[in-house]
């Protein structure tokens, strides 16, 4: 009868060790695959574009969101990922960076990229999309860049800012923005620049508002604002400061005569009748004017003296303008 020796040999131990090593390697590979899968999921589900560049500024990763956000054509990736230089040149050639020499755009951006500094900025694309760009250098070279579409966010911020500084009915600057513009104009007047403050009050507005109703009154205010806006220059500020009261900061004038020309132009534009509730309605406007530096060099003084001139205009018959004079104070 044959004797069977079941004692493990050295060869069996080697096979067991190899099997153990292979098992551990399998688990490592599985773990690595899971990490890669998770990384790919993060990249593809990132709420914007993301790209990765190596130490030689060659793109090694670019997700689908970035290709869509920045309108990258498939042809750009026909031979694999492009270098950063090729990407800069492509963007410059299609006008992404605005006017200018293409190669100058490329050189300037490559020089910045080679500095390997963290950066964050916003760029408005030719199609109006506002993109927030953030780049972070990586240890050992290269960097990762993210791109977020912040167009709607910036539009909402601009709308909120506009609403805070404009009258909701006429869309003219409100008292807050008027005060800021007046403060800036007075600062220039203290350095020798002439300016004027016009205080305007609509004549006979209350009978229209009471007789035809508030809706007609609002329509009249909108129509008045439209005509007055057409009479002033872009450098001037026309504001509704309350009810049927308006004010103008007029800058860049040479003398009081320029202020008189503007006031006369407004009187002329408001002389034509308005059509409200199926009726023709006529209203007028009285205007008081204070000049800087002649009548003062602070906001409160100029407003008070323009208001005094306004009452002088009303007292002399309405539908006219008057300059501040000491006897009107």
C-alpha cells in the first residue's frame, strides 16, 4: 500500500503566497477602477466645464460640459486633445478674445499660463455668455481649470442693482442714484468744472391725476419722463425724486446759458398735449436752476437753492424756468 504524505511542501507555500498576492492585486485593481469610475463621474457631473493640463501645457482631460459651454467643435479634438497653445490660437482666430493680433493674444496668454499662479476672472463671450474661469496649479506641474456659466446670475445681480437705483414707474434714476451723481458732479465743480442742478415740478398734474384716475396719472408721468429723457444728454442725470417732481444734474457746461438752453428745450418738449383716456391733456413744468460753483459747492445748498428758484418760477406764472438769485432765497 502506497504511503501518501500530506505535509505541505515549499512549492505549495509559494503557490499560496502567489495566490494571495494575485488576490490582493485584484482587489487593488478593482479599487483603482472604482476610484477612476468615481473620478470620471465627478468630472462629467461637474456643474460646468473642467479641463486638466500637464506640466508641458498639454490638455489631458476636458469634459463634455466645457466643450458645450465654449462651443468647441469635434474637429478641435480630431487628433486627440489639443495643446493649450493650439486652444488659445483657435479661440483668438474665432474672435473669442476680442479684436487684436491673433499671435499677440496667444503669446500673452501663454506667458500668464507659464507663471503657474492661481487665477480667477470673468470673460464675456461673443455670444453674450458670461463665463467665470478659475485655474489652480498642480504639484509637479500642470493645472486644472474650471468654467462656470454665470450669465443668469450676473443678469439677476444687475437687475437687482438697477431696481435699487431706478424708479419702478418711469425707469428713471431715483433719489438715491441722483444723490450719488450729484455728489460726483459737485466734487468736479470743486476742481473748477461748472455744473447745474435743475429742480422740476409738473404744473397741473394733480387735476389730471384726480380727474382721470391714477392710471392716467401714471401714464402721464411715463410720457413726461420719455420726453424729458430725450431732451437731456447721456452725460446728464434726469431723475424722478418723488411724485411729480424731477431733477437734473447737468455737467460739462461752460456757463449758465447752457443750463438755460436745456431748460428751454424741456419746456418746449412738454408743451405738446398728451393723449390720456381718450382725451388731450396739457400740462406744463416749472424749473428752478442752481449753478455751481456760483451758487454753492455742496449738495444740500445747491438743492435748496434750485428749489428756491423753482418757487420763484412758479410765482412768476409757471411754465417757465428761473435761476437762483439771492432775493429768491
